[in-house]
């Protein structure tokens, strides 16, 4: 690889480990700076569509991910009372199923073990406080006051990216008016694929993570003025939402929700950087560049793709600038199509929860169909 020899990745999540593994497998020296002293990935799950599995295949981890997860086909959709509405989901692509449910913790461990095995080093409990980013290299100051110089810096530190602020200035995500709740369970005996139930105040989904476990997600409207909720309110609020769904799987879950520490609650936020996502020798990928709301379940998948594509372009290009520009050409339109579609779906969902009519001409199937087509396309 002529463009780079030594790379710093800030953020040890899915996107950060994707680019680290992809680069290390091409002979690049890679360090990951991670703010946490030790990884503590929450134990709920993630839905991997076929594009995520194709990205993982390019770093040699797709098969392991499917072995540890729960591959399945189409999503089953129901009313709140359990009336079957239909199926949704894309057909398989190559050898990959429409979906693979897996624990986020398991996925992170698979990637971490691979990264360690191929020589990626981790600076835990460390992040970057200052950067000197020029046309030739990037020098950083870490929180322990040590310094390091690198050919490039890859910022993969999430939607509230501190690195993005250092590179481009302050940039605030936008709250979408809806929130998502997640909770892990022992897998329900009836769950053979993922299920979705649509209520008037919320929607819930149940997703298998392996043969033994599943997780529930619930999307609700909490109001634009108060997106954060005290932990003491988690359990009663979740139980109140689930009261709308009399079906057995939901009521069994309602009885089992007892530990507020297992609740993962997040206001749904969106943001995207304008093109380009790079400046000199520093580039932002993943949620820091194009945070998608989870209505299309593609945020982590796009971060995986970013890492793989960036490594490919750095391998092919003779200069960093050439690589970064080629990366943007492959990534910007694709990512923005999913960002825009997911934001539209979230806005319509909020209107439905609030009892408002959708805009004239709103076509849910068309928006989802176009997004699925984008995700199935090569990247």
C-alpha cells in the first residue's frame, strides 16, 4: 500500500474495527484509540442485512458472524393484536440471507479478536485532544499528553464525534421526535424469524440473536422537549407501552422486563456531514459522517462498508487525497440515500404516533423499496 503505512483510528466500535481490520490485512500499522478503559458493549442485538454480511466477508468475518448469530429470511408483520399483515425483506444476495440477528457484544468480540490476531493495537482509556492536520501527515495529542504522528487519522467515534468537532468544528445532531428502547431476553419458543407489531402509540419488534437469545426493540414518541428519561422510569414506561400489545410474546416480555440496567434507551437522532468528510489527512466515517435513524436498520452496516471501502481505496491510490476523493465518490450518494429515506420514515412514524395524517402522496412502500434496492446494490 503506497498511500499509507501508519494509521490512527479513533473509536473502537464496529466502524473503527472494520477499517482497522481491513487496513491491517493489507499490511498497514494500525492503532485504535478508545475512550473507554474497557469495552462494555450493551447486550442487545443488531439486525445485519445482506450488505453488512458482504462487507464482513471482505474482511473474512461473515461466516463467523452467521455461525454466532441467527440468519433468517423475511420479517413477519402484525397488528398490535396479532393479525398478520404480511412479509417484508429483500431476497438473499449471493450466499447471504436477507437478515442475520446477532448480539452487538458478540459481533464486537468477533471483530476485536480478529483485530488483535492480525496485529491491531489498542490504546484504551485514551482519546485525542488536539490534532495538527496538514497535507503530509497528522500529529495528535492524546489525553495522557503523549503525542503520535500518522499518515492519516480515521475518526469513527460516533454520532457525537469529538474528532469531527476537532476537524470541522461543532456539529449538533438533530433529534427526530422518536426514541428506541431495547431489552434482551431468552428466545421465545415461537420466534422463528423477526416479528414486528404496529400499535397506535408505538411499534415493537422481536429479533433472534442466536438459538438461545432474542431482543426486543420498541419505537415510541417521547416529545421533542424531553428526549432523555430517568432510569427509574424505564420499567414502568416500557410496561405501559407493551400493554397495547395483547399477543403472547409481548405479554411474556412485559412480565420479564424487571431490570432497568438491561434497558437500552436512546432518543433517535440524525446528522450528516456535507461532502467531503475529510480535511487534509483526517477523515470521518460511520455515524459521525452519516448517522441514520434505525428505521432501516442500516447504521452499523454503512459503517462496516465505510471501513472496507476506505481500505480498498487507500490500497489502490497513489496519494491520500486521491484515495479520500475516490472514497467519497463511492460512499456519499449511497449513504445519503439511506439517511434521507430513514429520516422520512421516522418523520412519518412520528406523525402516525401523534395521530396526524401523512403528507399527500406519502408512499411507504416506495421509500422502503428504493432504500432496499440501494442496500442490495454493489458498494
